[in-house]
């Protein structure tokens, strides 16, 4: 396999609204587009090879594009600073089509054909679950940036880790007290009837109950649905807070229909920004969200009290104060999640340095070194904030942001403590052999 | 919400579904009925129509009405041209062999999806509705634009029906559908009819997409469900029956809406799908079809 | 004569696959194990589609029935892998019998749509029962559950060679079952039904019964593939029940040649590497996959082996 490839491909060049307009007029250009960059980073001897399982196509493609940008930005910085253990880092990207079957194949390909030291970067939890057995069998460390409660549940295996982003169980546990205290005690949940929604379905009700609040109804929307109005009457009329989590292209429809249904009345809204990642918050139809609250992992909009690390991170990834691409203000990032790629890569770096990682023979040592981590300090390596890593369940815990949408911007109004998101661990991977 | 208003809402939603579905399905029905081929890429024509509507809205720069009207014109034209091109370049050379056509249209599906992903992007993008009126009822609010979609679809259906039954083009198409060999013997240019039907089918899908996109957003993977639902509508309605297609669309739209009143969303979808499947099991030729020829 | 030629060819394919176990580099070795399981799925599909002429768009439900029939007992009841495999196959047989009784009231495109809708209901059911199935996220099978005790010998299904050999065994059984079926009187009746059902009925055959058996055999083979996938690769997810996995075996069959025994497997292998290789060169690989499919079908309208049979090798079964 050659190590460098042509740089001119359109996967590498950003697809902006403008180029999209131009492009649509010139479909012919498509056929002539050459390959894309599979390998990045300096090419000296023996780079550390990180396999990147990317959602380039399929339903996760909007996220995948920004995960890739963040990854490349972090790797560039790591390499500029001398790489890991004196070796440059090379990212080898394979598309998993956001499909668990292909995902498993891709992990095998990265591990056995590309001889990557580890596999990293998966977001969608069904792809994580589908790929995890392969990682365990091939004994290749698998660092996911997924926020699902799959790693921490103990249902995967010792080779799967999530050190750069918190899981949904922790997120909902953290935000529940604020919701119950500030918005209302009678909550109705609307969420997608698939993996991402299950974690919300299962862990929000107990977290609210602990605050003396209750879930009145849970409305799970099947994944193929494109219209929501007909389900809105199922929302009990005494609902004080409507908790909404939607992912995918239908989210704008959902909000718009909610607005048409309720008009200016209606319950308080609390949503997970996952719904609106890569979507302009000022899109037509989203006016109804004005004044509502969102969970954000890392804030999309630059805040007044941003740390220098946060500012440097935003500049390196190339997003402006509105969380949009510096080249195209219409190209909105997935800011609430993609920081996890950055932080995960720095965790990998730190763990590799701690165990003096030399070759694929040291893969088990890398897992153990990661497990040995406890505190991660806020700073250039962790721009979202400090974190605590639980080596037994392979999961990081951190701060969550609750933002209010005002004047077309999201402003952080509350930042939870790490303790808010702690729960009793239900597994211990370290007891299983590597 | 009490039963009456809830039912009203469910029916309104069902009508919107039915309106858009009947247009999309009508396109598929023509292709299916006349050419006897399974066009797996039909949903992608729908998707393309939506993406082009977004493009038109961007070109119009801000004014939603102009953007909408522009989309209504150029989107079907471009989609029709692409359909015609693929028909001439590939399907014709396959002599409309049903099996080879499935592979070819799967290929076309991949090409169109990738083109949309590469040139338009993976995001869902909204297209502003030409007008925003919220109709306030005592129990809930409803989108005025959705009512417009129902009306617009109905008039387009009437127009298509008139073309099919009252014009020479329609006569030629029906003759080809009824008996290809005889039509050819009577001097009907069957080959050109096929090209035209394929393009027309795609254009109807594109028009449906332009109508729906202010409600639903343009996304490069949006074509799958319209494809599946259109197939269902066409077969339930009975091949080649315009009336059947319309009634099947109403049946599916309204049952989907009404059943959703009584069950949790996923269960409602299961029951609605099963109910429609059983209609076909006990009436295999469709509601208005004659036995297959 | 042609029968002997055909059998030699099939035996040669199996010997080649056996030899490849020792020759292939690690990655391609793993790929081939996966492709063989999918090839079984494709053969099960093609038996119905290619020979009996029944185009189903619902076979993902049979694959998924096998997958969940095997994986759910392992997850919730702690069953051993062999028992779970049998359960998966039984689930597929039962479901295909039920579907056959309902769907075979229809023919042609109506059959296609009815099977698609039943499969959609099945898919939604997996989602609906997510507290048990984990819906679309699916679940991984515990490694311990995939180590099988066969009379004192431990067979580790997570071991690449063991997995390859089991996949090859399943593939061999499926291939020769298919060869046997299509050359048997039953297979000839199916072809006769495909060509002209009315005439076959006039000749005194019970076409319904024959089609019923065809659907059940087809569904059972597909379920075996699904059960094998779950146990060999340790994952079950609702995605395998989606319409995409109904279209794939159709595509594989058509590409390789639907009414051939080896065609569906060849189609599965071809599609796998088409995606795998093109995605290595461009992120817009679906474009090239699409173009290649179109070109292929222009030159091989009956699939690779189907067209090869027409032109060069009349004896291909």
C-alpha cells in the first residue's frame, strides 16, 4: 500500500453551500474527482498508525465529516509538537457507511490489513456494538467517541474504551436536577425508538424521580418516521417540560410541527443538541425553539468565559464564534460532540507515553495504561473541561452544559459538576483477561 | 386532547401523507404499469427533486415564493432529463429486461445518492415554505401550507388524469400499457413512449418532493421510504389503475394516521403495515386491479 | 456427462476455498469467512428467486429470524451455541412457513410487496421489543458463549481458523443442497412453475405445495446464514432485518446469475470487494459501484454465470 495519496479529492475539500450550488450545476465534475487523502501526517519512519472508523456515508455522514476535521486538526498539532514517543501519528480512514456489519469489517481491515496500532473514532452506537466483538477478538484497542452507554454498561469487552466523551446515562443524570429545579416536575419525553433513545428512556426517569419529579409519558418515534404531528396529541396536557431528543434529518420537521401545534403556548422545552448538530439554529422553522434549553457537551457558540484552551481548540479545528466553519458560515459543526475526538486522541497520546508504547505487541499495555488514568486536567488537551476516568468501566465523566437559546445564540446558563453525572458502576472490565 | 379533535388531526395528517404519496406513486405506477419494470431508483428521483428545490430556493435568494415557483419548474425538468438520459443510455439497451433493470436501477440509486452526498452534503437542509400561515383551531394549531399541499396534489392528480384519459398522449400510453405488440403494430413508437413515461414518472416524483420539502427538509437519504410506500400504493391500488392508486394512498395515509391515535408510535406502524399487507393477501390483484396479464 | 462436470466444478470450488484457508493473508481470510456466510444467504434467496421465479423483497426477515432465534437464547437463557444455532434455524423454518401460507396467495409483484411489508413488520417488531432485543443498537454476544464444547473438544468460534472452517462447512452444505435440489425432480417442477405456472398445474402438479416447500427451504437456508452470522461474528442488530438486507441478496443473485448454483456466492464476493476496493481509492465510491453495476448488467444481463452459461458453458447448473 502506498502511503500517500492525491490530496485533491472532494472528501478533503469542504462542501460548502456555495460549492454545493456550483457543484449541482456541474455534476460532470464528479466523475473526474480523484482519490482522497487516506493518510495524513508526516511520513518519516514508522509512524503510529491510528485507524479511524469514520461515518463518511450513511445516516451519520454529517457527524463523520466534522469528526474527521477535528481528528486531522488534533493530529496535526500532535505531530507539530513531536508526535507520540517521538513518532509521528498517521490517520488511516475507512468508511463504515454508518452500518454495524460494515463497521465490523472495517475494524478488521484497519487492524489486520492496515496494521493499525488501534482503532478509533466511532460515533453511532449500533456501529460500536457491532464492531466491538471484532476488536475483542483481534485484541486491538478500540477507542470510541460515541456517548452511548454501551462501553460503561460492561456489555462490550476489555478492548473497548470511551475516555474522551461522557455517556448518555451520565449526561441525563447530570441535567435532571437542573431540569426539575428550573423548568418543571412533570416531564414528557419524545425520543427516537433506537439505540440513542434507549439510554434516555432508561435513565432519565430514575434521575428525575430522585429529584421528586416524574415522567408522565414516553413517546418513542420509530426510526422511519418523517412526520410527527399525529403523535403530538399523545403529550399529556399537564406536561410542564417536554424533553426532546431527535436525531437525523427529521428533526427540523419535528420542531416546526411542534411550533405549529402549540403556537405560543405549550410546555417548557428541554432538548439534547444532538437533534440540531450540524444544523443552523436560525433555520426557518426553528423559531419555536427560542427561549428553550439544550444540553451541550461542548458549547457551539463561543462563550464569554471561554478558556484559552477552548479558544485555541476552536481555532485549530477551524470554527468561528458561532460554531460554523471559518470558510463558510453556513457550514455548522457538530461542536457538542466532536471535541471528544480531540480529547480521545490526547488520551491515546498520554497512555502511549505512559506505557512507552513501541509496537502492536504493546496493545495490551496501552489498554492497561488507559485504565490506569484517573484525572484529566482542563487544558489544551482537554478543552471541554476536566474529566475523571473510571478505569473499571472504561468511561470518562465530565461537566455538562445547559444552554439557553436566546437571540439566535446558545448561551450556557448552567454547568454541571462532575459529581452530578456519577452513577454506581455496574461492571469491571479489569477482571477479564486481555 | 379529546377524541374528536384528535381524530380530525389524525385525518389531516393522513391526508397530507396520502396527497404526497399518491403523486409519487402515480409516477411509479406509470413506469410500472406501462414499462413493466421495477424502478428501484424512483425514490432517488424524489430525493433529487427535493435537493434541487433547495438549490432553486438558494438561487432565488431569500424570497420563498419565487424560490418555490422556480423549484416547481426546474426541479421536475432536471430530474426528468436525468431520468430520460438514464433510460436512453442504460434501460433501453437492456430491452427493459425486468431483472437486469433491477440491477441497473440499483446502480442508478447508488450514483444519485453519491452525487447528492458529494455535491450537496450530508446535512438535512430546510427550504422555506412559500407562505407561513398557522391555522388556529380551538384545540390545536395546524400548518396552512400542509392544507395547500393537499389541494395542490389533488389538482395535479386531476391534471394527470385528464392527460391520461383525454389526450392523444394518454391514449398512446394506455395502448402501450395494454398491449405492447399491438400498439407497435398500430404504429405507436413504443420506444419513445417508454422514454417519455420514464421521464414523466420521475418528474411526478420530483413535483411531489418540491411540495413536501418545506415540511420535510432535503436530505440525501430521504428517498427510501417514499420508494417503499409508493410500491405498496401501486400494488394495493392495482396495477395501472389511477383510481386505485389514489384510493390506496388514502387508505394508507388515513390508516397510518388513525391507527397512530390508539397505540404507541412503533406499534401503530407495525399494525398499519400489517393491515395493509393483509389487504393484499386477501385481495391479491389489488383493490381495483384486474387479474395480472 | 454434464452432471459429472458440474459436480467436479463444485468440488473444486470447495477444495479451493479449503486451500485458501492456509494461503490467504489475515484480512482476506476473515473477509472470506464473512462472505461465505453471506453467500449462504444469497443461495437461500436464489433458490426461490432464480429457480422458482418468486421475487421476494422480504428475505431479511428470514436472515434476522435466524440471527435473533440464535442470539436471543444465548443472551437471555444462556444457551450453548449449537443449541442456539438449531433454535435459529427452527425460527426461520417456522416464520417462513407462516409467511408462505399468507404470501403465496399472491403472485408476481404482489408477492414482492407483501413479503417486503411482512419484513417491515418484523423489523419494527425487533425495534418495538427493544427491552429484549436492544433494537437497532443490537447486542454483542459474550465471548464465553461462543466457545463450544463438542464432546470434550473446545471449539472457539472467535478463532479465525475455526470460524473459517465452520463457515466453509455451512457453505458446502448449502451449496450441495442447492445443487441437489435444482437437479432433482422438485427443482425441475420449480423451474416449470417459473416458466409457466398455469401449464404446470394443468400437468397435475400441486404448484402451491411446491412453492410452499420452496419458500420454507429458502427461508430456512437464509435463517441458517443469519444464525451463523450471529454466532460466528458475535453480533445481532435490527439493521439486518431492514429492507437493505432484502435487496442485497437480490442484487448478489442477479449479479452472479440468479438461476445458477454458484452465481449468488460469486455475486456476494464480487459486491464485497467492489465496495472494499473502491472505498480504498475514493470516498465517493458508491458512484463507481453504481457505474460498475450498470456496466456489468449491460454486458452480463443474466448475471456473470448466467451469461457465461448462455455463451460458453451450457452445462453449468
